[in-house]
C-alpha cells in the first residue's frame, strides 16, 4: 500500500500542477495511450464478450469516493434464512474486453498499475473501458465476476463460488453518505449490513492477528487564496468496505491454493529492527505502547483524527515494506505463503481496472470454482507477473513519495526562514544530528539536521525551515 495518499481540492494551483507534470516526465510515467490501444478499446467497448448468466435482478450498489468513475466492485448484502449472511460481490470483468496478446493487453503489461497523483491519475486501461464500458456504473448492465460468499453468524466464510454473469448496479454511494445513513438508522438493510458484516470481519481480523491501517489522507487544501496540507481521517465505513475486499482476497487465495495454480500477495513478518524503530516513533509522539501490547492491538486503539496518531499511522506503513507477489503452478506450495498484515494467505483480485494482476487472479478463480482447467494465457503469464508487478509497484511508490516531497516543497517555498512547532519522531542511530520531525500544522513530516547538537528524540522543539525547493522536491529543517 502507498505510504501516503495525496489529493488536491480547491482552486487551480497552476504552478503546483506544472511541477507535477514535470515530475511525470522525470519519472518516465506513461503518457497518452497509443492509437492502436485506443482503437482496440473502442472496439472492445462496443463488442465485449458477454456471459450467458444474468443476475441483473440482484440490486447491487457501489461504495467509492464521490468523484470515482472507475468502479471495480459492487455488492449486495443479505441475511440468510438459515442464519448468517450472504455477500454477493461483483468485480469488473476486464477480461471480457481484453484479448490476450492484443494491444490493450500489451500496454497494460507495460503500465502494470494505475498511478495516482494529487491532481489526477494515469490509468492502467483506456478510459473508454476503465471509466466506461467495464466500470460498474449505476443503471448499466456490465459483465462481472460475481462472488457469492456465505458467512456464518460470526462472519466466517462457509462457502465460496465465483462465476461470470451480467450485473446491474442500482446505486452509486460514497463513504460519507453511507456513514450518515447507517449512523442515522435510515440505511436500507443491504447497506446497513455493511456495518454488521464489516464489524464481524474486523473482529475476526483481530482474532487471527491481522491489522488494517486506517492511514489518513493528506489533502492539499485551498485556504484564503493559498494552499496548505491537512490530514483527512478515514471513516468507519471505509474500514467496513475494505473488509469485504480483504475477505474476497482471502477467498481468492484459498481457491487458487486448492486448485494448485495461482498468484498471491505476500508480506514477510517485520524484522525486529523495524519494530524497534516504530517503537521509537511511538515514544517520540507520546503514544503509550507497553511492551506487553501487540502492534496490531496498539494500531486498533489509535484515533486517526488526532494529528499525533495520524503521523504514527503514516510511520506504521514502513512495516509493509517487502510486500510482493508469489506465483505457483503444478500444486507446489508457495514460498512465501502468508501476508503478515492479513495474517492469512491473500490475493489481489478486486481491482482489475486499476491493477494488472487482478485480471489474472480473477480468471484463475473462476476456473478453480468451476473445477475446470485455467486458460493457458493466464497460466503462461504467472512466471513473469511477480517481476512485472514489482516494477510497476516500485514506480507507483516512487511517484507517491516524490509527490509528497514536491507538494510539501511547493507549499512551503515562500516560508523559508519561518519557524514551526514540531516533534522529533526519529533520529538516525549513527548520525544523531539527523532525524525526522512531525509538524501538526501544516501536516508535514520532514528531515531535520542539527549541526550543533544531538536531536532530542521524542521532544517538542521549534524548527526553522531552511530549504523548500520544488525543483529538487526536498524540504529541510533545522532547530530554531
């Protein structure tokens, strides 16, 4: 997952947008789609490969940010007459539009993932598909991979099925609207069950030792004609929705493991040194972390609305470094097998409009669910997919990291010499004069260098901004 999420709200910000365009060029980010790809996308949008099964009678709905139009997932939630719950989870069927070895497929393997910038995104697929014919937009009949997951009364998955079918979403909801409706008691039952099932799945996550990070977004916000950075804490509805995706990813991993062919998202356990560093950050931010309290338990106790907790949650993403993909065939046991944060085998399968690997995982799961042999084109790609995904993810992470640096430098460039209240949240072991400070306002985490003395880890100090250069995308502070 990305270290930080950033997006812009408010006015034009033309200078910042120009700097972001330069960043895309410097990183070699793909530009416009080739003509052949666009032409194939238009043709595929007009003539998709449609499944014979029709479940458009199920009133699916989507939950996404209000401005999203690349809608990968739709859901319908219900109580089972015999007890427990039934989750229908529809995933956009990108394979219905993409011909293996064709122009779209080739370009998708070059791009690997949608790249997000504060002022927009660079999509994996042409918008004719990702925001049009393949997107699960409301009141549009679409091909999808429809998962049916039957849960017991505690939210545990009892049975899983996935097949191709036509679906029709009835409503496009956003997180804030869903949260308001659930909190006020006005939500329809299928929406209200998002909290019920999501909460049960959160309890199961805690039981197995998994952890979901409610990492706040950083927003570039216009204030009185200028810009600033602020944190936006996720809503509980964000977490409930994420639990359904996690549940489907775990079910996907189980299907592929049983079939003996697949690709998993894996993460090794964090090394002791990384946990020790995180403990130092907690101490610096005055977050009480007794030694008998597990990391996952601590994270669940944090409030992302608090600036100190928000900063610590940002630091927690460092434990997710080392995530990768493990493919396997012929019934071999994948190594590594588990995703440490999920605390179970897990696969990426719920975002095929935005992530290349999900199309392949979905295809393998459909075959596994039917007890059929997977298509040759999907199996043939498994050897190269982990490396392709690693390269694409590396570019995405670099872009996100550089965006944070660039935005912070651009927004602070006229404040060089100003002083700020800050907390020293990290100090280098072998260079105690160099470390990291967290500013509450603006919401900035930056490098600090003290030429005269060691930095006081965990102490609040005043710092002076000594450099903010959007050209090098770096900021630097010194003790005031």
